[in-house]
C-alpha cells in the first residue's frame, strides 16, 4: 500500500462519529482485485527475496514434473516407430519357382475372397529383383549372378491384429501347394505394442506419484511460510479477515512455485531433447530408419505450466486449510 | 450491547476459566474488568471475540447469539468490534500506515477512503506524523496508540481492551485511559480488562471483578451510570 502525503483537509474528519456505511459492493470488488494483484506481486517478491530456498523448491517441483514429461516424449516417439504398423503386420508367401504369374494372380484372387485377408499384392520375381537392386546397393553383384535368385512373392495383410488368429491364417497359407514358405511379421509389432503399453502405464503411474510429491513439496514449503507469518494471520483473523483473505497470499505463492516448477521442467525437457536429437538421429540413420525424433510442441509447455501451477495452488490450499482448521475456536 | 447469561468456559484439561458469569453491558457504557492474573479476564474477552467458545450459557452481542452465529459470519462479526492487546500485536514487516489500514483493506475500502480514515485515526491518537515509520522504531506507549488506532479505524460499536496499559508507566497508562474515555464519549461501548486498580478506581466507571472465574462484584459508579443513560 502506498502512503500518500498527508492531506490536511482529510484529517479534519472526526475519527469516530456514528459508524459510517460499510464500503460499497463495487468498491469491495475493486479492493478485492487490488488485493489479488498485491498478493500476486508480494508472493513473487517473497520468492525473490529468498532466492536459494525458492530455487531449491522450484527445482524439486521441476524435476518431479520433468520425469513424466520425458517419458511421455519417449512414448510419443516409440509410438512414431510403430506408426508403420500396417507395413509390419503382414504375411509374406514365397512361391515355388514353377508357379506362373497367371497362377499367382488366380491364387491372389482366391485369397482375397477369404475374410481373414484384407489385401494381397503380388510381387513378381523380376520386380523383387529390381527393388532389391535399387535398395540394397548390390546391383553389380546381382547382375553378375546372371539368373534371378529371388522367388515371386505374395504379400498378405491379415484383417486381424490378433496374434493367435494371424498364426492360424499363417498355418492355412503355409499348407497351400504353391507356397514354398510363409512368414509372419507380427511378433515384432506385438513386442513394440507391449513395450508402449508398459511405458504408457509407467507414465500414468509416475504422473500420479510425482503429482502427489509436488503437492507435498509445495504443501510443506507453504506450511513453513505459514509458520513464519503466524502473528500476521492471527491479527488478520482478529480484525475480521476471512479465511480466503488469509489464504490468498499463500495460494499465490503455491501457484508461483508450481508455475515456475513447470517452466523449469519444460526448459529442461527442451534442453535434453536438443542434447539427444543430433546423436540419436544419426544413430537411427545408421539403421536406415527415416525416423525423426519428435520434439515437444506447444502442448507439453501448456500442460507442464498449467499442471504445475494447479498442483502448486492445490498443495498450498491443502496446507492453508489444514492450518486454518487447526486455529478455529473450540 | 453485550450480555452474558450463565456463561462457563472450561479449557481442555479441565481448567474452569469462567463459572456461570452473567452481566450486561449497555450501549455506550464503559466498564472495567478486573481481577488477578488468571481470574478469567482474557477468557471473557476471547469469548466475545469468538476466539474461544463457551461450554455453557449464552452470549448475546448486539442482539446476536454467538452460539448460533454461523462460522462464515464470524469475520463480519469481528469487523464490528475493535480490540486492543497488551502486546498491541502490531506487524513489524510494514509501516504504521499499513498496520492501521489492515482492517480497512480486509473490509474492502478504496485506497482513498482508507487513507482518509487511517489519518483520522492517527490524528485521534496524536501520531499523525509517524505513518511512514515502522512501528518497531516507536516507543511502547506509541506502539499501544497505534494498536488503538487500528482497533478504532473501522469505527466499531464495541471496543475491547486486554491489559492495554500493562507495559506502560503510570503517566502513559493514564493517557491511554483518557483516550479510551474520549472514544466512549462519542458512543463506543467499552470493556477494558485491567488489574491496575490504582488507575481504574480513579476513573470512576463501572467495575466488574472476577475471582477464579466467578464474577464476585459489579459496582456501578454513579457518574458512569448517569453517563450511560
């Protein structure tokens, strides 16, 4: 509150005549907004005045928020790996050399009428050779072979993702006389799906555990702040301050802790991704993957900042409510 | 204004601080509450402030039964009562001005109106020039006057004081009492707990005496009876 120069005129007003009307509603609303502004500023000021203690609290909150965020980004990227799911989920039928192209076409028509089969594509021996030559870089060697060593292939997409059903289909296809060898590429997909499932649960569990941790870290910090301002709270209560008036500065402090913790987590996340993006992408290049590390967009920033602020506010609320309940008259 | 009907207060642990106390303080009346330390003076004032709750009996303040006052309304109720403490309970992390403005800030006065009232209260206690100072730099008597300014800035109908002169020398104590009498003259009902008998017998007001939690005497001085009529 600013102190203004003493106005001689105002002082003439007698201090205590009959009780004047209480402040008007509009003035009360303005005054409450004013108090909100002041308390927001005051809480930041207090954080700034004890920088080391504040920084430690903010760091702990930040790390607690960073862990699930980091795992989420990992999951996002593993999910990206599995986005080629349809390509992976396929049965490859290697046909006998003597099966003609027309017979293979008939066969693929037959297979398409099967409900378990979603699509069939035929790759002739010549096509396979061309593709292999283009992709492997062994073109010269293959030319030197003279004859085409590759069989014609039918690539089948099963309509099911279920492992057991796909396995049954595989058995049936393996039994066809034209088929020399049938291969199911589902196992890898399932492992990947299993892995992402586990990470998903781990993230959910971590979010819950670490949110509780943030609540307690903020709650405990606020409890200490309350202890150091006991006298003030007592006086405020005695001159008729409501509980929300008493709680306001602490709620803002909790909010600021959470918000700054969220900011810390987001900046850490960005730095870690920058640190890992380059080596990870070049490693993946070596494996011939066109996978690119997905950076977090604006969403994680929003989630971390608002989630942190909410948790900080909630932790402060718990602490203040507990204290106010304890000093209620009995 | 304040009415106690058979009020008893027993603290957890079994100490009976007040036993079946009954009295009535009229509107505009000024009374002293006296007795030794531990006689129950502070407890009685705390019951009026709803800092403690009576185990038995009824307390009516301004027609309101405190037993039936909803918790939500306690802050509003307290804003109508000014209270002065022996240790004045000032906050040393803010200026004199901000200390006195606190009740106004809570009630939601505009800065302009609050400034007007704070200065009026400061003027009343004769410390107008000290508004920017930190109360820790003031003397004991001045701190107590700041405490009084804070208690009256809201223009309460009732003013309670718990040993307001306990830490002051006789001369300053008399000045503080004079200040209270001035507030009483403009219509504020006053209940002042004090064990300083030599001072308060001189002042010729009604005197309620507590002994071990029981009200043992209630002497209404003639002059004060005339005043409160």
